[in-house]
């Protein structure tokens, strides 16, 4: 037998705000961790240099069906 619980809209709005803040905090933490990871930064610099020197290929040429 299903039961329902009534929750005030104000509580739902607070939960929504908290959830959004948690996602933003997670994104900020991920950005910080990647920006301080020397290996990641080296890979990004190498990828950027490869792209600038036109050593990249379009995805259809790399991706196998």
C-alpha cells in the first residue's frame, strides 16, 4: 500500500539549492585538482601543441565503425 508524504515547497527549494551548490563545489574541486596536476597539464600542453601544428585528424578517420 503506497503512502505519500507532503513536503513543503520551501523545503524542496532548499534541497534544490543545496544540490546545486554541491555540484558547483564538486566542479570547482575537480578544476582545482586538474590545474595542479603536472601530468595532466603536460598532456594538455602536448595536445594543444599537436593541434596547433595540425597533427590532428578528424574523428571519422580515427574512430572505427
